[in-house]
C-alpha cells in the first residue's frame, strides 16, 4: 500500500506486524454467523487483527466496529433508511488476541423510527466489551451545527507515519507503532520534532486529517464501522499534550474505559475528514477526550467522546 506522499520514506521492515491495512480491516468487519442453541441466531464470530497477535494488544476501536456490524446485521434497513446514529461502549477487561471472540447481539427494541441493540463481545465466557447502539430513521426538525475548524489542506501536510519516523527514533521505548501506514492515513497539523516535548494548553485542540488507506466499498454500515475504528485512533493521545508526554513512551500507560460515538449524518468515509480533538479534563489517573469530525467543507458528520486511564510511571 502506498502513501499519497511522493518520495515517501521506506517503511520499517516489520511494517506488516504493526499495521492493519484497510483491506484487512474490511475482512475483519465481514463477520461470520456463529449460531448456537444457547444464544440463538444473533451471534457472530469475530477475528483478531494480525497486529494484535503480534503485540498482544486488542484494539478497542476494532472490537467496537465489529460489534456495530454485528448489531446492524439484525436491524432491517440499517444500510438504507435506518442507519446507526450512536453507540456507547464500555471496555471491561483486556482482550486476548490468541482466543476466539464472539459478538452476541440482544434485540432490545424495534420502534417505528428507532431500533436499539446491545452487543456483548465475549471470550471464554467473559465479556470484554459491552456496547449499546441505536439506529434511526430521519425525522423533520431544526438544523444547526458549530462552525468547522480552520486548518491547512491535507495535501499541504506530510503523513504522520513519515514524520514520526523522523522524530521518534532515539526516544525511549521507540517502536514501529505509528511509523507505518495503518487502515487510515493521518496528517496532524503542527506535528514535528517539538510535539512531544512542549506542553500544549488544554484549550488548544489537536487537528488531524484522516482518510482510509484504501477505498471502502459503497456500504453505509461499513462506512460507519470504519469511522468507529478511526474514532479510537489517537483520541487518548491528545490528553498527553498538556503534559509533554507521548503514548509511545514506556513511562505512559494508557487504556480506554469507555467510548461514545454519534453519527450525525450519512457520509462518504473515503473523503478526507478533519478531526478536532481536545481533552478538557484529567485527574486521578483518568482523562476525558473529545472529537468533532468535519468534512473539508466544514460539515459536522460525527462526534466522539472517550474516558481513559492514563497513568504515568516515573
């Protein structure tokens, strides 16, 4: 897979072990039914990303995206007139990339305009994530939104995985994570040598352009699931900027507690989206981070919020 940059720096030799290309992500979102006599027909088998097997870390954004797809399989019209409009996930325990993962869907309600589902991500009988999501038909009502942020065009910025290749070597606990193209290409405004050593005010947002590394097929559920995956990329990192710390350092131990995502309108995930991220609060080892997702014309298409554990060692 190639970057949009010309003259791109060569990828690390172990790139395949540290990344999830969009082609692999789409395969991981193609869940297979796994019916049994205990839970009925709304059970799906989910596979782990190769990078999870390599690192031992199960990415919460992938599990949430797979759970959303599982729920959508049980909602009539989820890909047409009743798309997903919100999801809320609690991450209860760390996943094991060596063990099978099942998505067990409970049909909570199907109303005239809204359907609700609960999805339990289960390993060896234990729930590692609990997600509720809702699907809704469009209704008449008022329309308003905040003004989109101003940022340099994505083509004027270098891809993050090239910038990080230059600024991370020599740092403590440097790894290939972040220095090779993942399912989404990220371009962060202002990313450079002093990004991890200069404290940023909590009021200062992080602006990141994101675009899939390969085309996502024309399926609204897949587009929503891909956005779900992207919504967990770098969102906790913004909580470290006020402290001049990096998620790439061994002194930082981040973990997601819960994640919420609201889909404001259907959109084409293949276009560049501008993510405005901020962290209004942190204390007692926990932090709150938020994201607003805009199209290049300023249209607000989604919002996200996440609470995480961010502990410092030393």
